[in-house]
C-alpha cells in the first residue's frame, strides 16, 4: 500500500513542477532581459599618435637652436657685407686688414625673422614633446562609459568631461563622418534630448539628435566600442503581461 502511494505521489508531482516552471521561468528571463547591463569602457589617445607628436617636437627644437645660435646648418644665412675695422700684422710681418662681417638691411630683417621663428619653434616643439610624454605617462580619458552613463571630453583642454546619462542615450553606432572634406572614423551617439548636444564641441561634430565623436586618435577602434555601449543604451523594454 505504501509503495502504491509513493508511486501515485511521484506521478502527480511532475505536472505540478512543470506548471511552476512554466509560470516562473518566463518571469525570471524577462527580468534578466529588462535589467540594466553593467558596462565599463575607457578610451584614451593612441600611444603611437602621442609618440608621433613627441617626435615632431625634436626637429622643431633643432631648427630653433640653429636659428637662435646663428649656426645656420639647416637654414640659410642672412645677407652680410665685409667692413674693415682695423689692421694687424700677419706672421710674415706684413700689415693686413681686419675684416668683420656685418648684416645688410635685408640681413637684419632676416635675422629678426629667424629669432621670431626660432623662439616660436622652441616653444612649440617643447610643448609638443612635453604634452606627448605627459599623455603617455598619464593619459587623458577621451571617453568613459560606466553605470552612470557615457562621459565624453567635448569642452576642450582643462575642462571636465560631459556626462550623458544612460536614460538619455537612445543608440550608439560607429561609422565615418565628413569633416572639412576629410573622412574621419567616429562614434555616433543618438540622444533623446537634442538640447544636451553642445553647439561647438571639441573633437566632435554635432548633428542633433546625433553627436559624432571623432575617433581617429583613439587607442581602440570605434567599431569595437560601439557594440559595448549600444547594448546598454536605453530602449523600450517589453512589459511583463499581467496574468
């Protein structure tokens, strides 16, 4: 008798379990689908691009030294003329003129230009090298995505990044934009509120409701970043049906 009851209970248990699974599992799956996905992405400038900037500063500094020191190894010399400033006796006991090279009027103007461009090249070359090396050691985040949203460096040097919360991000794509006749890879972000897009962003092209962030200097391609951000973008989610 007990064995018969056990067999009866075992047979009746499975339909009950299946009904529970049929009702509960879709709800669990729907909640998992509707829950926000955690994301952590950081983008900085390409180290190769930064090394290029630093390398550009080297010839600029060499030219500046050549101009300011008047060695004229790589730049043309200014026009001069010879002027006798005295006499002396050579090793044979003969008097010879002491000649000194003086700048002509055009040569003086040339020398002033050399000093101006030399100082400019020295400052520019030192700034390029210093900035490139600083970015290599302590890179600036051009774009960062976390649970708060997407932060983009759009307001120029020394300014904080601009945060676009996830509930304002509708879509993220990668592509190419035309900027002054040049095709530049970009990360395109579509916002729900076009008023959030700055009028004249640095390193981006406004196209409300889109903003196209230039990605030509990034340390990773835009097409690898876009899918990570797009899956977190806020889109309408299916609602659980009331039973």
